[in-house]
C-alpha cells in the first residue's frame, strides 16, 4: 500500500540524491532516507566517486533507530559484492521493517535481486514510487547499463530570429544574460562531463568550467570532439589541461605521433574512435567511449552542428534551449536548421517539461520520449 507520505518522502530522497549529481560517477546519484514514526532519522546520498552508497550512509546516521523503520531509496538496493558489501544486506542487518524504492536497477548484477533479498528477509517492499521522476534522475545510469552510453543534456542558445552565431569571422555573439549563464554553470555542475565540438573549441576558445561561488575547486571532464585534432595547445582548453581533466576524442585517421605531441604539450588525453560517413567523430562511438570510462551524464555545449547531430541521431535526451531577448538582424548561423528543429518540436519525440524566464531570456527544457 503506497501512501501520500511515501510519495512525499521519496520526493525528498530524490532531492537529496541530486546533492552529489555530477560527482557520483561511475555510480548513480542515489538518495536514501530512514524514517521512523514519520520522523527522518537518517539521510544519505551517493558519495563522490560512487562511495559510500546512499543506503549505508543513511543507516549509519540512523543507528539503532533504523530497527523497525522504513527506508526510502531512489534506486533498487544493490545485491552484489563490489568494492563494498551489498546494500540489501546492510538494510536487512539494520532491522529495517519496510523498504520503499522508486525505480528498478537494470544492472544485471541487481535487476530485481535486491528487492527479492529484502522480501526473503521478511521486509515489506513497496516499489515504483515516483518511478517516472526517478527514471529522469537516474537516466544516465540506466542508459549506460542498457545502451552503453551516458545520458546527454544538450544546451543551445539562440537569438529570437533563430541564430546561434554570426557569419564566419564575426565577433562572438553573446546571446544570454547573467541569469541564464548562471543556470548553464549549474547544469555543468550536475553532469560528469562537458562536451563541445572542434568548431566551437576553435572559434569560442571556451574554458568549460563550473564558475559558481563556492565551487571554484570543482572540475568536470572536458571533452572535445575533434576528428582531425585541430585544437591548439595554446587554446584555453589546451593550456589548462594539466589542472582540469581534458579528453580530446579524435577520428580513427588521426596521426598517433601528432596525438602524442599534443598530449605531451598539454597534458590532455587523446583517444581515437571511428569516424562517420562525413569524416566526423562518430557520436555513437564517442558516447560509448565515455560510458566505458564511467561517465553517466554529459552536458553538450557543442554548437549547432553537434546539436543537430545529437537530436537527429536520438542521443539528445534533454534539450535546454535559451532564447535571448535581442534579435541578431543579420546573416549568421542558425541554431537549428529546419530538419533538426522539426524533430525537437515533434510532440511524439519530445515533451516540453519546463519554461522559465531568466530576465529577458526564455528557457525551454524538453525531454526525449523513450
């Protein structure tokens, strides 16, 4: 029997799990609450780098108060021995009377076994509470397990007349104001990696860091899709790669000697993956390589062409579109050409989930319909 209180506490557990989102990879950012007689006696969330698990943190805080209590967990508790014992064992040993979970874990090492262990131990189990919300929070983990790729959040900015940039050699176009820019930095913090294409890296010379008060020491993996390894070692990405992790994903035809010279000059890592039919880095291969490194969530700011490729290939799981307040009024590069725009606006493929006004800038957020 699922109650309103179950949904209320699960919503709180989901919010708690987001506390370390962007830091928990390769594990999902799980949240857990131990509740006794309507009072929260233990809280936990996945630690940096994936340890400790949320359940063990919450149980440790609850101590003896966990006996006879209810635990709320946003993902099915693990049932396998990894670097730590199974969380299902910890829940049983703590004397928990009831477990409420949000979404089943598709990992074949778990996949229903965690819940089965709890039931066999006599623990009452309620599952799939706020399942849709939990699937959204854990989509990176789910896709990494089921499709061998991380989830991708695509961010684009455009003028009201549809442009992302001016013509070639025009000065960089500043579209959004400080509120929208701060939101972008927050989104960067919620992802494991920040990704751009080679054109954006060359033309905008971005830093791709999280620049929010109190997060100056935070780093995220910076990823550049650069088929021909054109990124300059003197660029801001190249010159800061020794202190901020940077990965250049090149095409399969890149000269290994050139890749080694770039690595020695910058400290960045260079890998080669298959190219697509147009000679560009295969997005499927690049995302697979990131998943194999434990990346679960990617924030793409890669420019119009990378954005179009992600949308049309079905890899853009979430699309954040900022529309500035000032028209460009000239000839430039469209943020999205008609074919990609039609996919994004197709209600059978994407659902509009949020619209927010950031000063003069309008933000819309869409989710891909699985």
